[in-house]
C-alpha cells in the first residue's frame, strides 16, 4: 500500500483537527480519506481520536494475548542444544555474574536443558516446540521474536512495564493510548476490552490498573468483561426498571452533568456523560455479543470453547466477536504461566489451554478476511531462566528479563520469519535485540501512528507510550 497523497498530507499539516474533520464531514474528500484510514469520518471515531495517522495504517485493531506469569522461551520457540548438553551442570558464572535474578539469588545455579522437543514447520521452516502443535500449523503466518528484553523482573511491575512502557504510577496503558490516538469505531461497546482466564501453576493476580487510562480521560480505560455470570457488573436492569425508565434516568443525569460542566469546565464530566450513555447502550449490545451459542458447532470445536465456561478458548472466540464489532484494542490474560516448579506438568496444562484457541483465532480471522487488518501479539511479561529452580524430577525456571520470545501475526506483520536470537544458553538476547518499547513503537506504527507524535503534556513532560528513551520500529518483521 502507498503513502498518503501529497495534497492530503499538506491539508493535514495546514488545518487543525476540528477544522479538518469539519471540512471533510461531507463530500468526496471524506469518502476518499475513509478508504485509507479505517473508521475515519464516523462520528464516534473522529470524536475520540486525537492524532491524525502519520502514514497509511496496516492494522485497524490489536488483540494482545498475554500469557501472564511468563512462558519459557526455552520450551516454546528458542531451542538451545548446548543448554541441553549442560543439563544439571553448574551454570557458567560468565553469564550470570552481576545479573538481576528474582528468586534464585544466592542459590547453586544449575543448567536446565529444555523439556521440549523442537521441529521445523511450514514452508518457512519455523522452529516451534512440541508443546505448541496448533500454533505450529500457523508457522508461515507468524513472526517469532526471540530477542525480547524488558526491565522489570517481578510480575506486577513487569506487567506494568509491558502495558504502559514504564513503572511510574498513573500512566496510560497500551489500549488507552491506541484509543486516545485513533478513537473508537463502535459506539455501543468500549474501545478497549479485557478478558481473563485461569489455568496452570500459581496464577498471579492481575490488577485493574494494568488497563487503566492513567491521566488520559477515564472513558479510555479498559473494561473487563467476565466470562462467567454477568459479563459486566450491573449490565442488567433491576426488577421493575424498563429500558424506557433507564433511558429517562440517563438523560436526566446527563443534563445535570452538563450543567455542572458549564460551571466547572472539568473534562472528566464529559467522560462521565459519555460513559453513562455507553453503559446504557451496552445493556443491549453486550448480551448479544457474549452469547456464543449462536456460533456453529464446527467453530466451537475449532476453538475448544464451551459457552459460559470463562476459559481462554471462549475468550479467544469472544475476541473475534469483539474484533468483528469494531473494538479497537482487545487484551486477553491467561493466568498460570509462573512455572517455578513442575515445568513439564504445567507447560503441558498451559499449552493445552492456550495453544489450540490461539491457532483457532488466527485461522478464524484469516478465513474471514480479518487477519490482514488485525494485529495479534502473543507473549508474557518476561521469560524464564536457563537455570533450574526447585528439585525433584520436574523442576522449574525463575523469572528472566534478558532474553525471551514473543510472536506477532497479521496486520502488516511478515509471516514465516524468526527475528533475533539469544546466546547459546538462552540467557542474553545478543542479535537484533527488541526492547518492550520497540514492540510498542512497532504496534503503533502498524496502526498508522508515529510513536514520537503520540504524546500528552503531563507534569512538565511530553509523555509517550514509548517513553523519552529511544525506541525503534522493528521493520524487519513488517511487510
């Protein structure tokens, strides 16, 4: 796809956003630009977006599949024959000296060879472990990054860093930044939806602040949908309250809020009004969305989903349904990947929970023609150590931040490629290193956003998702 025509770029540079949108709200110009910018020109999209795309976007939306707890790269995408040879031997001090370690501080560090077998898959020959046979069938679609690094070695701060690009409190999450920049393209659902599931070892809690909008308007916060029971608290009316009654109440509260806004000029009041109105519309839209019983038997079997079970499989199917309805950012957490012990046992459980649904989501979107404009990201907040933790026949691995694996697929990502590498023991990323900020910059680029321009003045600093440090777009994995 080509860059925006020069006359459009010049128009964007000359006009402020409100004037520009007003001039294009009718006529050929709006119709033409809407071909390049998904959702551009719709009232709900233009009202929410604050940054005009800097280039032609390749993705309309993001589905972030977060394997909470940190899956081991050494059992998924990064085989290390030398580590297997050294299984049980002391870990060479040259790798670990002076390095941050979570729970193995002061311990006798021993090498732990991979508990997986690896094979090449697809025409591209991607190397994927036997724990992920379904994802392996998508080998030619995915871009594996084996050189990820992050900065936080414990779960909560690592999640915060992955989600916000910093551990500083009150910073917006990825989904909030994306919706701030582009706006929503669905007026009946939130632009940022979160789903969680559990299955595996030691499921770490996930705090709601991981999908907070921080200092951005609160309407940009993620909304957690529940896979069991009411999908959203109080989505149904109490007994005796009809939709008409509810509508009159919402209208009355809106009018009172507008009177207050005229006095205080508090922008959060506008957010409150928008949230009340959205909540009212969600009372109709959400029950239909969450009822997956209307999916075919073949589709349910493809995902391994059981309606109402709250599983990762059902959440993946819901993610497709949310994507179909125009939700901009969808984040799924599966809690259970914290494998300090029982590595083989819990890798088997977690992969059985997550492998088939992930592949089904990729294939389902592809069949529907949606994968080309949907970016899927799969991975955890960090990886696991090449050293063993715990004794017995099935030890585990500690937290690891110096090298781990993730993969991306769809939405302008080049399929069938492996990017970057760790050293011979899988400890340090040594080739084409990709920092979390680089991942964020790449995601924003695929959505048509310049990560350096997507900023908000806050406490004397132009705050960005990618921070003030340098971040690069990983162009090697892009089409």
